[in-house]
């Protein structure tokens, strides 16, 4: 692109960073990061978000966190990218610590935060489950994604009764289940029916 006389901008770089993330191409990601700094776009919100996501997906969590910490402006996407990075790389406590940090900074979690956490709250301690449950109930808008994640959290932590209760509440709120909901709740129903055999 540059060799043809076109200058990448704050729209182009996030797309290229996303491609680096998807292909797990850290080498090119590092080159893009260098180019971004060179042209003075490293403080742009969208580019910062792209860098956090790229470093996280390439398993460079220290770099991802450094980029997040140096961003002058951060939004919920910035934080969700870091939560997701820690969760996907097995750093469960750090993922939840980022959520707690968001809370201290008055950044409201959303369905993206909930879905980013899913890998972090499988077979975890009751305090972590309680924290995610409280986060869920504090959500201003509970989308189907957030309901699905909370049900899956209960199921993945052998809390079948809580999962079925939450499913019932979801239906009472008028939220229509999808295939993910059904796939998540069926094991809980099986667990509960086995109890009564």
C-alpha cells in the first residue's frame, strides 16, 4: 500500500492489526506497531484497541497490558480486549482483576465483557463465580449473549440448579433462547434429572 503512494491511516491500521491477530502473525504486528509509532498514530483509540487485541491473541500479554496502560483514552472495547487476552491465555485471575479495575474506573461492563470472561470462569472458585454473577445483574442491558454466558458459567462450574433457574428467569424476561442457550442448558437438565433417578 505504502509502496503505491497510499498512506495508511487510523482506519487502515486496525484492519491490518486484526489480520495479524487472526493469523497469529506477531512479526508483522510488531512491524505495524513500529509504523504506527513512526507516523504518530499510536495514541489513537482504535489503533490502541487493535494493538491490545493483536498482542493478546499472539500471547504477548505483557505488551498488551503495556499498550493498554499507555493509551490516553480507553473505552470498554479496550478493556474487553485485555480481559479476553488474559482469559484466552489461561490467566483467569488477571482477567477478573481487569474487570475489577474497570469497576474502580467506573467503566461499565457489557455483553462483550461477559463473553470475554467465559474461558476464565470454568471450574473456578465460588468467589469468582459470585463476582461474575454480580457483574451480570448489574448490566444495564442484558443481551442474549450475557444470559448465555451466565448460564454457561453455572453449567461449567457444576451449578446445574442455578443454570436452570437462570434459564427460567431469562424466559420470564421474554428473552428467546438460541442454539447456544439450548446447548448450554441441556447438560444442566441432564445433571438435575440424574439426581432424581
